[in-house]
């Protein structure tokens, strides 16, 4: 009998803790429409499970790898044109001209983009959209949104979608039936490239909705503000931030050769005086991103 009051006390404590936690819990400030988003996530997941994923699996298993590579290169090359526009709008002149050069080179010598010879030539590929451009201009991302069929987004990125659709060169392809076929092939090819990643996600994530939401928001933030500072300009040269450790011509580190073990005083002084100059010519940080299945270029 003495154990009964103890059980009541434990039950009362557990109930009190539960009520307290429930009172403290509230909607995620970045996901105020979570109920709607979860319902839309479930809808998209059902469509993917019973339609898109099976087709993408067959496509990956049956289509020769060189054909899949050509499809990805072709539509990726078309995307370089819109990426160039966005990089120029963001003030990234060097990256924008690289994108223009990539598009011109792959469209001609690469046979309409089927071969990515620009990457082999050392021209870095970028991926920019108008949502990132608005973010660079200071527009807040707004709440998280799960769009039907298109997948994760935010209010800002959703507002930017019409511009991204308009910037997609393939959307002007005629006749219309060829445009629709190409759009479908691009969608299936993109989904096929993500099969392994989604399989790992299904095995690892306890709550796939939260995992995808948090991953999407973090990735978008890092694409717009790589240094984590919302007040800084996008893709700022790391050397301009005053990081002497990254300067190739800064004060000499531990010697790696006998000849460099004891530099002359004049050489050391020259290297110290040239630190400010070398910071201006340091290469920009390389960034890359994997295209999501909901890209507007589909």
C-alpha cells in the first residue's frame, strides 16, 4: 500500500512535466505554416513514391550512363545562362563572365552542351537563381513553404519563381510537345541523380520533414551568406576579410625545404610588406551546390 502514494506522486510529476513542456512548446518561427507544409510534404512524398521514383529508378538502370551524362550536361548548360544573369545582378562580375564563357564554349565546341568541356578547361560551374539574387539584395527569406510537386521553398523563393521560369531557356522551346518531353526527361534525370541520397535519408532521418526543412533553410542561407553574416555581401573574397592565414605570401610558416629554412632579412621584410597586396589577388573561395529536385529549371 505504501507504494501507491509513491506511484501517484510519480504520475503527478510526469503529468506536470508534460504540461509544462507543452506550454513551452510553440510553432517554429521559421515554419508557422507547419500543418499545411506537412500535409503538402505527405502529398509530394506519395507522388514521388508511386510515380516519380519508380520511373527514375528504371531510367537509371536502363539508360546508358553516357546518355544520362549528356542529358545532365545539356540542361545544365542551359541553366548556366540564367546563372550568369543572376551573378551579374548580384554584382559578381567575375563569376558572371565565367558563366557566360561556359555557356558559349559548351554550346559550340561542346555540341549544344552535351559535353561539358568548360569544366575540363577549368571554368568553375555555379548555380544561382533569382531567389538568391533577392537575398543578396537584402530581401528576407520569410517563412518556410512546401510547394506542391516543386518541394521545399520559402516565401521569397516562391515569389522569385516566375522570374526563374522566365529565365529558363528551355521554356521557350517549340513545338510545345518537344518542350514538354524535354522537361519530363530533365525531371526524371534529376530525380535519378538523387536516388542514392534519398535512400540514405529514408534510412537515417527520424523525421524526414524536419530534416529536409532544416537542411534546405541552412543551405539557402549558406549560399547567400557563405560567411554566416547576413550583413555581408554574397560570396565576398575571403582575403578581403583580413584572414592572414589564407594569404599565400604572408609571413613565412614552418620551412619545408632547406633553401627556405633561413630566408634573407630583406626577403622576409619584402614578404611582410606585400601581405596587403597579396590579399587583393588571393583566389576566391570555391563554392558548389547540388541541384535540388525542385529547381525552377525543370
